[in-house]
C-alpha cells in the first residue's frame, strides 16, 4: 500500500511541476496565482497546500531540487587539465550533455524571464564551482589563471548548451561535445603556453 501512496505523491508533485511550467510560459511569476496552478493541475487547493506553503515555496523548491540534481550530475573528470588525453574523457562529457539535453524543456522554462529569477546564472555558478574544485584537486590552485579558466569554462559551457537548446537543434550530443572539447583544448593551449 505504501508504494501506491508514494507513486501517487510522485505523480501529484510531477503534475504540479508540469502545471507550473505551463503557467510560467504564459505569464510572469508575479502574475501567476495558486489558483492558476491548481486549475492547470486539476487538483484541489488543499492538495497544493499539502506540499507547498505558497507559489514562492513551490518555485523555490523546484529550483532547489533542479540545482541539486544538476550539481549531483556535473562530472568534470574529463577536465583533469591533461591536454594530451582529453579525448579519453569524451564519453563523460557526452553523458553530461545527454543529461542536460534530457532536461532541456525544464531548463528553458527556468531560464525564461517569467520566472523572475536568474537560474541560468545559478547553473553557471555550479559549473564554476565544480571547475574550481577540479582545478584545486589537481594541485594547481596557485595559478591565478585557473580562476579565470574556471569562469571562462562555466560561461562557455552554459552558453554552448543554451545555444544548442535554442539554435543548434540539429546538432547531436556528440557534435556539441566536439565544440566544447575544441573550446577547452584550444583555449587551454593558448592560455597556458
């Protein structure tokens, strides 16, 4: 019986998330009401309030869980700053990009101005933090250029993903991986000569 209840909860939360997506694509967060969300979800008001205090709690919860999930899935082991064998780590980058692609619709919704937050920048900061950790793990923290590289990597990676979502629809995961690898290897080569 508990499995059925858990499945219902999962489905209800997914339904609320989907309804939030629909609403945020139509109007700004400020103009969205809990009534809009529950009408779209076709649930009772009490069901909504069972899980969220208000629309702000919903938005915060959705964004936090998205950022946590992204953080858990950012794997930069392909970036061990070893120029000669970066192709060895290509599969890891492809897996990362596949994860990003699988969440395309949701990420584009969160990046929409209607959310009235800067989720794209929050995701970019996550990549920056992961890159910094990767650099420090390799004992290269004494080089000031690596801080710049962490920022450039994060900006380039997120901008490439955003371009891919919006303009590069015909580009495969592998093609985007090649673009990122080219940017990394050429950028690193030039920066650290």
